[in-house]
């Protein structure tokens, strides 16, 4: 929401928005003022392409990256032509249009301020301090690593438990007898927490100690299970890299809220028309 191409010098934005997304050839003409096309007397520059790439990013992803630059130039040519036609029709002189331009300018200035004065000012040290605060004393959920053997009958499961009691290798039995897709990996299910498995399986698995296998067959909607728990541990806190983007957004929100509070304290704000206009009294621009 708060990110904008305006947060960086335009040359850097061109590298990000064109060279990296529109092909290596953009690196050869990454100056904002470089002209890439002319429409009558109007020029289309690399800066125009960079801004269009930011604005149309989602739509561009529907097409192969090799086509993006051509698509953007075509879009900009159409925009120049239609903008010229609009001026010829006098649309740029209409009051409603002037109001719309004023709104878009206000919106762009807001985004630029947030990007430059808030987002760009957040340091890695501040992000790491936020990480330390967020995850101080973190206690993750208990998770276990387990294997299982899935068979069709209780008797078959009981026979496999007997073999395990006699010293048979669990992984080998799983590979030979389990009907579950995990059989190829010796029945290995990896690590999981509560709530990820069906209730009957979960209750039996979490009741076992590490290294233990179930002494009785466990029935679920899928059949009969024999379970072995390989390891038990507490989930570790996520790494800084995993949560850095979320921490940045939180800091942006916090700084934004603080700054808005300061500006409101400095600037009188008076709401003159809190309620919506009555039907038939809508502003002309919305009619």
C-alpha cells in the first residue's frame, strides 16, 4: 500500500522497473529523459515506461516478460493519443477534471511522503530491534517428527506392532506394508504440530515419547495406523529474513500513525459534511 517508485531516485527506479522486469536491453537506456518514442510532438521517455510498469505490474504478469516493454510502449502511445484528443475536446479545462487532477496529485504526494520520509528512513538496526522485541521469550508450539504405517485391518496393524517389539526396523516395515504415500520414505511424515493431523492420529502420536512406537493399533477414517515418534521439540522462532517484510510494514504503520497524529495536532481539521448527501444531491462529478 505504502510502496511507491517515488521512494528512490528515478534512475534507480528505472533499473528496478525496467531493467529487471523488461529485459537487459533497458540497461542500455536507463536515463529518465531518454526518448523511446514520439507521438506527434509529444515524447515517451524511459521515465514514462518505468511509471507505467509500476502502475500496470499485475496486468503485465499475464504476458511473457519478453513482451512487457512492447506492451508498455503501446499503452503509452495510446495514452498520449487519447490525452491529446481529450485536450482538443476541452476536457482538461472542465472543473470536474481539474478536481480529479488535484485529487491524484494529493494522492501521489501522500505516497511520495510515506515512501521517502517514512519507509526509506527505516534502518536495518530498527528492524532487528523490532524483531528482538517481537520474539523475545518466544515459545513455539510443540511439534513432533513421526513415521507411520497405514494398513487396512486391525489385525495387520497388531502383527506389525509385534514385529516392532521384536526389533524390526520401522522404516523397512513401512516401505513394505504401508498403503500411504509416505511408504516410499519409510513412513516419514516430517514435523507437525497439533491440529495438522486427524484427531485420533494426533492424540496417539503426541502421547508417545521420542523413540517410542504405538503399542496398540490406532484407527482413523483412513484405516489402521502404527505410529513411531522420532523427535519432539518446540518450534523455533521464525528467522529475521522470514519476517522482515512484515516487521517493516508494522513499523511503517506505527510511524505513519504517529506522524498523522502530529500533523492533526498542528493543523485544524473541521468535518463540515459527515453525512452523505441526500438522494438527488450527489456531487456533479459522481453523476
